[in-house]
């Protein structure tokens, strides 16, 4: 057996021993994470529910706790299956090819795709008129979610979130680019032939939030150049649809893309801002905490309500509730609560890369950041610098394998870029949040704050451009499959544990170290060993959530031509599917992800491969495609 395998086995054994001890000291944690396990596996691999319940019972030791853990796993699994069924395909998915005339409320900003088409997620709210073709269908699908697509590029009138539009079109299967919407409850598309305005917006609480979001978005653009305004909306509100593609690419290559996805950082900075202003105003502590909770509860849906901000919101509110009750908050328990809340709302959320990355980052921060910070301080770094370095490094290490798995690319300048940009991030967020608040009274009130924010936004964009520009800023990494992801986390856990043990040996050799310092270092070593086990178990959970139980995209309906523009980086690849026949035009650049993209589209065999011309970004993967998918006919046009 190799040294890595032996070390990994030792890590797993040590982590198991620590896990048994911790669960018996903190029984509520065991029950909570048993619920998480049941919610994770039931919709994807229900056969694992019983083995997981057995593992939970063995960890519990005591019979009452073992019974509670088993009940938690099984009850959560049943709940997850019921919830998944409720969010599954409805009438709309069964009516592909049918005409429809309906009214729909827009749930997301409209996105214009590279091919000029328009797409937006919406909820059908009723028939447009009682006597037109498709009205009966529209009545049946009232309340269902769909992706509205306009192939000619025409956008719905007044295309803001919450707007109610009238449409005429035809029900279609989701295209390859929209498969991710299944996880969000949309199981069919509507090809819109004609839009018209109803002049209405949705009402109630959601309508009020739409109005607040609209005023906030306008306020964040007052007095700013379009590029800075788009960046401010992306960083503060998560509205990244107006950010130019070249800017988005620079943020991805520099490892700063997380700044465009609202998450825990936003919630932490919001709470800090609210609590600071409330303290200056003389507000009592309990009322301060309550106001901060309200601010978080409003901010989460304003920022789009995605998986990462949902997780951050639940953890933030849990921490505030613990402070309000005068009890110390357990961050691990808050993390478990966040997992339960997000998975109960939508069991498919675990398949979202954003959900996986968000939870992996927090696990890294909770387990690795304290150890890295203390190591930096011991080696002479100023504490603020050590803190910033530890937070960035811990999140980078914890999310690296997932980034490689999902996006097949890892930024090697991420650590440096995040450290350089760190001083500007908090001021950008605080000024943006204050601007949003001022904008509720009038957009012009946000202008002075935006004036202060403009150079900071320009600096953040400059850092992304400079660090992401070199060709070596991001390197392609192909893990190959879900089990390669598990192996990557296992190796990572072994390396981290080896480093911790080396540090402990060095500490023992230090004659000046007192007994208390040595005990602290031993506790840190135990903590990191446990974290390594958590990382490995988390990786297995990711595989179950995102890989083993996935059934892939639904095949196109009979008679429906599906044209998919595959994302292969700098190059072209277009997939055409009709009545079981598949044709691929171009293959993208050498080393590109075309093989994986075809597998994601459910392609087992190609009928036709067309290479348009002899350039690397068009035919660079021709030989691997020929070998893997054995097309019946291959044509090279030039």
C-alpha cells in the first residue's frame, strides 16, 4: 500500500475516533447532522439512508441517542423525498409541443445569451384570456415554474423582477444551457413568440421586496460609470447580469469570482454595519441584535436568495439568536442548521455548485483558518495580516478540488489577488449598503456615497484585470469524475494532517514552550484531524448529491430540434439533437471540456461530426471526440 494510502487510512481512523468522542459530548450535533445526511441522500440515493442511519447509531453509542439519530436520518429522508416530489415535473413538462397563452411573473433578471437569445425564469400565474388556444393548459399549469425563451432576442416589456407579462408561445423541453433550472423547480421551457405588457407587478411581501430591490439597484448606479455600476450591483446585490463578459472572465481567472456572488461575507459586513450604527445611536443590545436579524432576513431575498446567501443568512440569524439568548453560539451547529434549512426548502440545492462551494468554504474557515492564523502569528506576521492570509488560504484550500471538478480550472493567483483586494472589499460593501438604504428615500441621496465608492470599485476591477491577465493565471485541471474528487479531498486531508503533526513535533522540541501552549497546539492538531475527516465525508456527500444519483438531462421531445452552444472556453462547439440523432459542429480547443459537455448532454454516440475549418479552437479535440463517440460520419469542410 502506498504511503499516501497509509496516511489517508490513518487520517480516517483518527478522524473517526475524534468524531465518536465529539458526537457523544455534543448529542444535538449528531442528531442535527443525521438530519442533514437524510436530506442529502434521499432524493438521489435512497438506498444509502439505512446504512447512514446505522452509522449514526454506532457513533451515538447510547441507546436513546442512537434511536434519535436513526429516527432523524429516516424522517429527514422521507421528508426530502416528499419535498422533491412536490417540486418535480408537473403538467407543463408533460405538455411539450403544446401552444400556451398565459401570464407569468418574472422571477430573475432577463439574461441575453451569446447567441442573441433571451432567457428568464418565471412562474405561470394564469391564462391570458379564457378563449384562446392554450388557455386550458395555462389554467392547469398555474403556479408552475418555467424558463421563458425568446429565440429572436426580443425581451419582455419592463423586464424587471416581479413584472407580470403576457405571452404567446409553445411549450418545449429545457435546452442544455437551462438544465440547471431543474434544480430550481423549472422542468420545461416556453418558446415565446410574442410578449405584451399587463402593466402589473406581483403584490404582497414579494412585491414590496421587488420595489425595495428596484430602488436599491437604481441607487447603486447613480453617478457611476456603467462598468462600476454593474460591478457595484454584482458585489452588493448579486445582480451580475450586466457585468461584461471580459470582466467576469478576469474575476474568474484571478480567483475573485466569489465577490460577484453574494454570500457569508456580505451578511457578516451587513451585521457589522447595522450593529455599529445601532450602538452609536444608543440602541439597547437586544434591540440591536433584533434589528440586525431583520436586516439579514430582508437582505437575503433582496440579493437573489441563492444557495450561498441562504446558507449565510441562516448562519447569521442563528448566531444573532444565540447572542440574543445570551448563550455562546456553535458555528458548527449553525452550519448544520443552514444545511437543514436550505435542503428542506429545496432538496436539489445540494446539486448546485454554489451550495457545495459555500459549505466547503465555511468548513475550511471553521477548521483550518484558526490553525493557519496562529501559525502565521508564531512566525512573526502581524495578526491582521495573518488573519487575512488564513481566511483566504483556508477557503482556497477547501474549495479548490470542487472548483477543479465543476469548472475544470483553478486560479493559481487567487491567494495573492484576494490579499491585494481585501482592504477595498469591506468599504465597497459598506458604502454600497448605505447607498441602498439612502436610495429608498431617493436615488440622488446615494450619489455622494457612490462618489466615494467609485475609486474603490475601479481598484477592485483593476486587480482582477491585472492578476487575471497572464496566460498562467488559471490552469486547467481535469479530475475526471466524482471519485477523483473524493481522492483529491483524501489526499488534501492527509497533507494537512502531516503538516499539523510536523508542527506538533516542532513544538515539543521547543524548550521554551510552556505546557499550556503545548496543550493548545495538541488541541489544534485534534481539531484539524477532525476537520480532515469532515472534509472527506463532505466530499462523499458532494458525490452523492451531485454525481451518483443524477439522471442527466431529459432527451428532446419527438420532433423537437435542440441546438446547444456548448461552453468549451475559447472556441466553438455546437450540438444539434433531433429524434435521437446527434450532430456536433466543431470540438473546441485542445484539452477543452468537450467530452464532458457531450456526456452532460446525454450523448452516447454521435451520428455526424462536422469540422468547419482547420483552427485549433475549432478542431482541437477532434481526435478524442472521434475516439470516444465514434461518429458514423465525419466531415471537414475546409
